[in-house]
C-alpha cells in the first residue's frame, strides 16, 4: 500500500489520543507534563504496531486468512469502537502520576497494536509506518493538550467519531 494510506491511518489512530488530550488539556497541565504525556503516547504508538505485527505473524500461521481480510476486519472493529466511544460522555479528566501517564498512553495506543497485526499488508516497511504513527500521535496529543485549554470536550467527541469513520472506510477499501 502507499505511504498515503499509512499517513491516513496514522491520523485516524491519533484521533483517540487527540480527543482525550483535549479533555486532559482542560486541566491546564504544565508544559513539562504536556511534553511528557505526548512523548509517552508517541513511544507507545511506535512500539505497539510492531508488537502487533509479531502477534499477527503468529495468528496468520494458525488461521488461513488473507492479511487484507484481517486488516479490514481490525480497522472496521476499531472504527466501530471509536464511533461508540465518541458518544460516551463519561470522560474522566484526572492524570498526574507517571503510572497514570503510562496507562493513558497504553489506553490510546491499543488500536495501534491492532493495526500492527496487519501492518505488513498496509505498508512494506513496518519501521517507517510505526515511526509515522509515533510522530502523528505525539503531534496530535500535544496539539490536543494545548487546544484543550481553549476549547470544550465536544470537539474531542467529534474527532473520535471522524477517526472511527475514516478507519471503517479504509477497512472497506481493504476488502475491495
């Protein structure tokens, strides 16, 4: 697949981190906390697809499915999950300890793990794709935290909905 698809997926995967960062940004975090949280999310988004890729290799040995079918299914499920989450109004906004920062990073990068399962079908160089996912999620998290100081949570819910829809469309593309 083309590098353009990798960028679109990177942006879609970053929407979850962006939407939650908008909420956390309302806590008026210090610049050091913004950089720390953004970096953690970026690191997770680098390693989770690579871990997913290795798990995916194991799954493909056991299950005789085409990689494109698995990628499509995974993207579709993540997209549906993100759309459902966009309607969830119970977004708690309290993080401070390093453990809570790490858990936030893990929570918003689980979708990257799932995409990693079919990463080889998406792009031939998984390291480049993971690097793009990482930079995108770092940037969107940082932007969300900064903008969160200025705008309300409604935008976060809309961005999660849009990210989910984009993943579903890309998932359908892989079925064709």
